[in-house]
């Protein structure tokens, strides 16, 4: 009987892990879909601990326009017509782009995204910072569109 309980517990844990992973990926997908006409490159799933800034390294190529977007899953407001698409986001975190010399190039403010023209191929840093102690996670989306 103890073996059956143990097996049931393991199956329950596997199912709960799978469900949580699907919810997380679904939100990343929904956030990325807010940039039609652009090519999704990378996601920055960020879990905040003790209000620390999370830094992510990325290489950007010269001559491209990049869009960086920030989404807070716990703050998404969903439309009544389509429960799967966020229609607005409260700003509880901030995303900033820095060059390799630690110079700030762009940041989210009232808007949840910005577009950046890359002047040279180099290493850049995407920093995501919580603005509220209640903010537990955020998702940054990097996408691009070739310059004309």
C-alpha cells in the first residue's frame, strides 16, 4: 500500500510540474504575439529573489532593429472576448538595455516595450528589475526586424 501512495505522489508531482511549465510557456507565447511582423529571437524568463536585478547577456548584430518587450504574468489583464490575450500590463518591473561598457541605451518606462537600432555587433546586457516587492517574475521578449 505504501508503494502505491508513493507512485501516486510521484505521478501527481510530474503532472503539476508539467502544468506549471505549460502555463509559463503559454504566457511567453502570448507576450511574444504582441509583436506582429517581427521575428521572435529569445525570451528572458526572470524570477526575482530579494528584489535583485537579473542580468542577461545577448549578442546583437549591426543593422537590425530589435524590439525588447516586458510582460509581468501576474499583472496581465485579459480581455473578456479572448481570455488568452493580454490587453494591457501594469508596470511592476523595468527592462533596460546596456552596452558592453555599462552605458544605458534604452529602458521601458510608461510603455512595456522599445525598439533599438543596433549600431554595431557586440555583446549587450538586458537587465530586468522589479519595481515592487510583490513582483515575483517577469518575461522579457527579444525580437527583430531587418533594417531597410
